[in-house]
């Protein structure tokens, strides 16, 4: 999913001559401590204003340019939602400007839109189950995992790979499956030397989804 698919074009960014009072009002309305600043005539992303830079400014009728406008943060409409999430995390913003191929501002993406997109991509709301396989990074072969799983009549709905400890050679592969009963798949994987650290039946699966959703919320809770 690309940034252009998540556009919010209703949002009106600040302009360099916007007042501090307007900036504070927008921050309150959009529940964001950062608001993009755009030169409307040219469509250029000028920068962004942070709450900490204007909250204590004595004269709220002054322009944000008189306070402080930070460097622009934006993503191209053709970039992937993963890059959007990375930039939001890196800069700790809830709203991110989006530009077209010419560099012109075309809208924003909200944090909640990124969360919804990632939830869809991870198939969180789709019926099924999740198994987690732990292995050494050097042993990770997606083709073999897919073959073993599909041989047991299941389809892979989603897959994520994480390295819990960056200094460790172990990785954890979480696989969303189309079946609720994973016992045959787990047995097959274990026969082939895989360590399955999670087996989700219906009740466990629901808790797992809740946990993963909570983790995702915390991941993007800037």
C-alpha cells in the first residue's frame, strides 16, 4: 500500500504567515503536537511547527514564522506505507505531509490511517490462526515454510519477520493462516526441525490478535 492511497485532502495546512493562535487551535483539533506548514501558492512544504516551540510564545497573534518553523518532513505519494510509519516514528509526528512527483504538497496522512493500513496488510481482522516459528537467521527459507504449510492444506494470509534482539542471530517468523486448527501444520514443522513457539487455537488466537493490535498501537503511539 502506497502513501497516495492514504491521503487526507481535507486537512488545511498552516502557512508561514499563519498566527500562533491558529496553529494552537489546529493542534487541539487534530490532537497533534506538530502541524505541517505549506506555501499555498507554490505548494512547497516549508516545514512544520511544534507545540513546544509556540506554546509559551507571549503574543499568539504573531505569525508562526516569528516563533520557529522546523525543517519539512514529508513523504512522496509513491512511497510505501512502511516508509510513512518509519518517518512518523523517527520524527515523532502524528501527521505527515505528502507530495506528488513534482514535490508539490497534495495532502497529509494521519497516524490512524497508517495503523488501519498495517492492520489490513497483517490481516488482523481475518478469521484464521497464527503460528510463530523461531529459527536462526541463516536458516530462514521462505520457500520451505510455504511448501510445508500449503502441503497441509492451509493458505498463508500474512507473514512478518522480526529480530527481537538486534545483536542476536535468532529471528521470529509469525505466520497468519487460513485454518483455525494448526496442529497438523505445527507437527509437520516440528518434524522438519522448526521450533514453533506459538500455537493459536480460537481462544488463544483472539488474545493474540488483541496483543498484536495493542503492540501495533504502542508502536505508532507517538
